[in-house]
C-alpha cells in the first residue's frame, strides 16, 4: 500500500527544488549593466602657416657722392646709397611661420596648406621730380633752375646683386613714364617649397640706389649747400596665389 504522506513529501521536495532552481535562473537574467558611454577626443598641434616676410627695405635714402666732400662745379655728379648684407641692410625676403617670423638667418617650419603663394617685391617712386633748395642763412630757399627729372638718360636706378636659385632678380631704371618695377620675385608657384623644414626659399640682395645731378646748371646761390629732394620711394611685398597671366 502506497504511503501517501511519504510520496507527498517527496513530491513537495521535488517541486521545492525545482522552484529554487527557477528562482536562481530568473535572478541572473534580470541583472542590470552599467552605462559605458564615454566621450572621445584627440589633441594635435597644427603646423604654422607659411608666410612671406620682407626685411631690409630702405627706410631712408640719403644719396651722396662716391668721393666725400665733392662739390658741384657744373659737371655731372653721380650720387648713391648702398644697402649691403655686411651692414645687415640687404633686401631679405623669406618664408617662415605665421607665429614665428624669425629673422635674417633663421626660420620656423611651416606649411602653405592648400594655398601656395609666391613673393613679388616691387620698388617705385611717386614721381620723377628732384627739386632743389639752397640753405641761405637758416632758411631753405628754392632754386627751381637747379631742379632735374629722373628721365631717359638719367634714370633713378636700383642695382641689385643676388644669387638666388629659383628667383628672378632685376635691376630697375625708374623714370618718367616708368615709375615702378619688380626687383625680385619667384616667377611660378610650382617651384615654391610648399612645406618649409630645413631650408626655405630665402633670397638676399645687396642694393645700390643712384642717380646723377646733371651737368650744365648754374646755382643762384653759389657757395651754399644745396639739397635735392626726390620723390618718395616705396618697397612693397605682395604674395599672390596665382601665376602671371601669359
């Protein structure tokens, strides 16, 4: 005869064990995970932008005879001024970083990114007139017959001395009807270093600026010191990102 109480106990234990097992599984399945969303970032220094710089443009031009103390005696006298590397006065054009301009001998690494530019250095005079005055006592006194022009045969000259591989450097003869000219340039974008590292496209040029006081003039105030005031002289640097129009 079956012991019903014993069977019921075994059955209950089995059911109870099954229930515990199910509860354990349900507890594991309902566990929560932490939020793992995090920001992503990086930090990179940008290279400086290559920029063209101009040093040594004449800030004042005082023309003097080659032999100090030379007097005007009615004969032609050439007067000039020199700007040389020895005196750190030479024309000096170079590329360097937009933050670190550096100096006559050094430069910073840089890149032109996606827009290479090239340098053009022009020199010009505002007009062609050299007007004269004599110092009479303490007063400058105009003597118009002693005036002269920068004209054909007596041009206002800029003579350069440079040896720069990819540059074109040209002597200038500024005069009536031709008051400006390009003295130094890199003629095409293709040869410009688009990334400047160890070397850069630097060009240096010694300059001599000169003109002649013409012969055949008679001063109204002989024995006095004369001053000839010439036109304003301008040196300009432009940096186009295009080649010249053919």
